[in-house]
C-alpha cells in the first residue's frame, strides 16, 4: 500500500478549503550572511510563520535539483519519480492546445538559419503577431503527408507548439535543437527502436518548414525539443476528491494543472490579479493552487535584489488571502532558485502551514534556516498534500 | 525510477573535488552529561560546524545498528538494504586476495582444539610469522580434491582468508564457528538447498585442516565465518562518473573501496599518513574517502577517554585538509560507537558539510546534539552522496 492507494481509500469531500501559495523558487542562499528571504522586509509572511508550523521540504530527494514539472508534481501529492512529464505536453496544455491519445507534441522555437548554420536560435525574438502570421501560413501551406496531421500553435515571441497526429508515434526522441548558435540544425533521432516512425515524421516536418519559410527574413527554420505524448496520470478529483482550481499566469504551470484536472483560471501578470481570481472563485472550489512566478524569474536572472523585491511585493497581499479564512494555508516553493546560482537548485524549500490544527513551534521568521527548526522538520515535498488534506480533515482514519 | 537510476542519468564529471572524512564510530553517548564529541577539545572541527551546515544521519533506518559494510555502503550512495556484502569478501579484497566469479571466500581464525572442544578461538593470538608458515604448509599439504581448488591467505596474528574455487558454490552458509570456547568445532550448514555443495566442500576442508595441523601446539584447527561470493555491484565510476580514491589503513575498508572501483592508497596507521596521502593524490582524483579508525577502536574497547583523545588527535590535521580547498568537505561517521556501549550502535551520525553553496545554519559545535539542530535536519545516510554531488555541481537537473 502506497500513498496513492491510501489517498484513494481515505480521501473524503468536505466543505473545508485549502490554499497552496507557491512562491516559485523562493528558497535561496546567503549573500553577506543573509538569504533573499532573510533580507526581505515581509511582516505578513513572518506573521504566518509565527501563527503556523514550519519545516523544510525536499522536492524530489535530497541533492536532486528538479525541473518545475517534477517539483510541482510532488507538491500536488504525485511521486515525481513515478510520473515523468515532458515539457512539450505541459507547454501545449498550458497554451490551450488540445492533446489526444494519438498526438505527439513538442516545444518549438522559430530560428534563423544562414548558410546551413543556425545563427539565431530565437529568430531575433520576433513579435508575437509575426509568430501568429507564420503559424497560420505554415498550417495553410505545409504539404499534406499521408496518415499524418501536423499543426503548429503560436506562443509568445519566437515560441510555438507543434502537434503531430498519427498512429504509432512514440515520444522517445532526442531534441532537434543544436542548443548553440553557429551549428547546423539538428534532426531528431529515435532513442528506442519504436520511435523510428515518429523520428521520420518529425524530420520530414522540419524539412517542410524550412522549404515553406525559406523567404522569411528571420524565422526561416524550426527547432523542436521536449517531445511528449499525453501521459497516463490520475486527476486530483480521482485521487483526493477535491474540486481544485489553479491560479497561474505561465503556460507550463497552467498545463500541469490542467493535466491533473484542475480548473485553470486566466490571470495576467500582475500580482494583484492572483488574489482577485482567488476571491472571485472562492465559492466554487476547495483547493486553490496559486502560483507566483516573480521570485523564480529574479533568481534565474541571478538578481538578488530583484528577488528580495519580489518577496516584498507579494507580502502585502497576504492579509487579503487570510481574509478569505482558508481552513488550511500553505506557503512554500516548488524548488529553490538562489540568485547566487542563477538557476534551480537542490536546496530544500521553506514551508509554513497555518491551520487551527497546526500545533505550535517557535519559528517566527519565514526563512530557510528558521523553518529548518520548525515542528515539521525536514520532509519530502510529496508529504505536503497528505498534510494539507489532513489539516483540512479531508482524510479518514487508516485501519481500525 | 530510484536514486541509482537518477545517479546514472544525472551525474556529470567536473573539475570539482569532494572529500569525505569518515571518523569511524565518532558518534557517542554522554558520560556525566557530555558525549565524547562534547568532551573533546577540537577547535578545528567546531570551526567546520560554524562554516558549514549540519545534520544527523541514520546509517540504514532509525534504530538499526549497522556493521561497517552497510554503514559505509550507505555513505557511498548505495542502498544498504539492497546490497548485502559478506564480511569475507571485504576482508579478502582488503587483504589483496583476488576473487573471481567461481570463488567463495570466508574469514578464518586459527584456533586451538583439545579433546574435541575449542579451548582458544584465537590460538593464543599466534604471531603473524607463524600464521604465514602455517598457511604455506596448508597450501602445500592439503589433499587435492576433485574439481575444487582451495587456498588460504595469512592475515594478522590468527586471522586468515580461505578461498574455495569450484563450479556452483553458493554462499548461503551458516558460520562454522561455535562463537564460544568450551564447545566443539561447528560444521557449516547450507541455509538454502543450493548451498549443499558448498557446505560439503567447506566441511571437508575443515576436516582436512584438522588432519594436516594435528601436531601444531596451538593452531590445530580452523573456524570460518562470513562466507561470501563476489557481489554484483556497480562502481562509483559507473554510477557517479567519479574518479574516486580511498585513503584507509584497515583491510575491510580497503576491500569495500576496491569493490566500488576506488583507487586504494596504501597508508600506515599514523594519522598524519592519511593527510600525506590526500595531498599526494590530490591532482588525480575528484572524490576522496578518508577513513580514520581510532575513534571506533576506542569506542569498541569501551574507553571513553581514549575516544576523546582520538578525536583530539585528528583535529589539528583539519587545516591541512582545508588548505587543499576541497569544493565539498563532509565530516561524519559511518555509524556511532558509544564508549558506553562498547560497540556499534543505532544512534545517528553527526554530519557537517562545508561548501560555497552550503547555505547557513546556527550550529557552532560538531556534536550529536548540536548537529541535530542544523539546516540538514535528520536524514538517511544514503542521501550523503547526492548531497555531496549536488554541492560539487556534479548532478544535472531532473526533468523539465
């Protein structure tokens, strides 16, 4: 019997409401002795640490740096070592592209090739309107190939999603992306024999794109990566009997939420919009995933002060969240993104849980080192969901 | 997907260097309120605790007292519940005995039997030269048995290794050792039906030894234990893409290191020799396992003051280690050996990690109780390797 079996057996629907606020990449490392969280002025987040119980959580395993996919899966109660989701499928779903059983999807970049070499992997970051025009042109002019349907969907700037529909397409394909400029475009190769058909389909498409776009000034070739098919994964309704809502702005997170059966709310990039959406949808759901991206973006850019500012920017909204009186409120991150490293890291996430049944510890500050001394100790992030459900009284007793 | 699969997928070779200093059995229990580590004057080890982050690790599972084999396997990133290594194979490899696929090995004692009873399990601890003479005599005079080749290899004092070479020898055999004096020599028995042949081969050998040595004054019989075959275990090169070196003095630890693919350096019993060897081999490797035995020996002997002295004796060498500027330095033990118990115990190991990406906690003393309040919290020792690799930036990101 594993956690997932327990969840199916013990979960029950109740009137209680859970809010999981993910401050993406909020965990960091000290600069001059203090981390981003230790530097920021954030009285409301610290007040949560005082009121609730704290701990630190490892997204996957100690020492493992996760991508956003596995890190979020764990927070939602799914074993990130069991479910492996391609970035292509997350991007596609998050962009509103419908994906079915016979579909293979990938993330694409329009790029500039000259003299047989990729000279700009992002085609000068063409405007999104250009991208829309080019995708429409491709969908109208790509040659029809027997038994295969291909469509491209524009994203922001140079990004798009490609969807291949045919029988027997496998997703074990290498990225068709040279990764560096000054190299020729790279065909995909099958990583297992069963992916040979998919590889041929994709490479023919790449040739077709180059032909159709040969007169474009910038976007005259395509790079593809993260090939993936629709994964078999149970929804949060099935596993936890929740009515979950996702409030997120970026395609990746919206895609993952949709995959797990969440109702995905459309919000813009302003921090206040997250809380507007939360208030607006409060009545109809009992689990709210709220995704705050700015902490991660600043960390990825290696900007310590900007990350501090991003923490300070969300802090004043916490009282609005508390005014809704959630039965369980958790604030944590999916993974750490220390500005010092300029990327995701393996460091554990600070974690605070506020609930009438939380108990008490002595933590008074929401930070890495303070949370590590909390009642919750150090735990794997996959335990966050059972903890939230338990404090919401949504899990029945195991055994007699 | 488990840690071992992740390791194979994510490990990358870099220029960074890791030092793992194992102070064998250093964890202890208080006498008059202070443990061995809390009693010792060890400013350099405490300085590491201030600089780095601390925690405590369970070798196998909470409450489980490990032998040196499983305890070390865990520290090296191998699941000690998956890989079970006989003491015989470790002793054999550590003593320089070559072991192949058809070989069954065991640790032996020469003993004194009189009137059908074992009266001295160590044959009066005969001098090593005597042991060498007796082994040569046995190898020359043991009767040749069809399809079986047997050789004995002298160790220190009364200890030897026996190696049986034949088709179809299994190692599921009970120890051929009555454990107590005043009892008759004990034949081995097969623990599974497939070990019947091996059992017969071993028992015939024990009879042959008693015949050949019947006129010896002391060493006139043999006891055997820890029957084992060469295990199937991946090397640290395969799993972690490391170029590992082992700096250890005792056969057991050298044997284990060799089994895992480490280059084993020959060092004597003086503490300074560990650091001489470390400096000498610094350029050619990127992972250094340094084994300090004296803390464990004193603990095993139940000598609290001697264990304190052993801690104080290595402390002045820490600056030499730091002068090499390792990217990651971990000081911990494989298991605890409290002088109060006079043997291995189940208590977790104090653990300190020093690295530019360590982060910060408030621990200022290297001891059991201080480390338990550190940022690393309480974790299983099998997480030590992913942590070290992560801080050395030797692990790529998992998933997108």
